[in-house]
C-alpha cells in the first residue's frame, strides 16, 4: 500500500537522492514536494481551510529552508490539532545539540543527519519506509 510523504527540501541534490532511493528500493511512497518554508506554511493553511483532506502520512523536512526556517515551520505544524498528529522527521546536515534539542522541544518525532554516502542515504530512506510507514501505527487523520 502506497503512503504519502511530504518532503520540505530546497536542495536539488538531496531531492534527487530521495527520489532515487524511493525508485531504486521500490518503496511504496508517493512524494509531495515543497521547496521552501513559505510554500510549506501555505500548504498547511490550505489543508486546514479545505477540511484536512488528502493529508500526508509522514512529513520529512530540512532545517535550512528559504523564506521560513524548518524550526519555525515545525512549530507552526505542531500548533494545529490535526496536523500535529502526523510524524515529522527532521532531515538535515546540522549535528548541533542545540538544533536537536530545539526540534524535539517543538515536537519533532525524529532527527536525522543527512548521510554523505549515497548507499547510507538510500539505507536511511529504506529504514524510514520500514519503520514509519510499514511498522509504526499511525493515527487516523480524516
């Protein structure tokens, strides 16, 4: 069964890696891609206005985004009583303890550091798929 994953990422190289990992590993993920924090805030507003239809099963976002930074976006997503039920994974290059602590305090469900090695990146996407989309029990949103 295909699961819908919202990716909020502005780096074209990382977007390509995510798409290739899904394709090469035959993961049943339908991607929805937003390339900046402003688009992601607008996405939230539209979902709320339209009665929460067609929500993603999982959100993966970077911290360093144009227009609205990932931490601010995370705070906004976790303010909404329905959207906050969707697991949010932070996928970033930052290994700073302050970033990790802040993201968890704002409601992140996981914090992953982007692997530099392509094989490790692909493995990470497979693990995300197996744990978050196939093993975990996710809440009903609609």
